């Protein structure tokens, strides 16, 4: 699996988790105090989030890091 593939899958995972909670992207970005373009690039698989950002995403989604990576 290529790096681009895993980024794409992870972005889809984040989008799915966010949508399952009924949160629009802008609400999630505001809640996490995250730059809108950076969050969008994570969801579209264009950026590799750092470990710190992974923890921030997991905390914001109220799940563990392990759950965040499920299905990848």
C-alpha cells in the first residue's frame, strides 16, 4: 500500500467519524481550533497528520488512538 493510499483511507476514516456525529467540517475545525485548510487536506488525504494531531483528532472525536486507526 502506498503512502498516498493510506492517507486517503485515513482521510475517509476521519470524514466518516465526523459525519457519523453529524458535525459539519467547519464545526469540527472550530472545535479542535484547527486551521480549516489543514483539516480539509487531512480529510482529502493530501496531508500526513503528526502524532500530536492524531491525538487531537482522537480526543476531539472522543475515541482512542486505536479506534481512530481501525479499518486502515
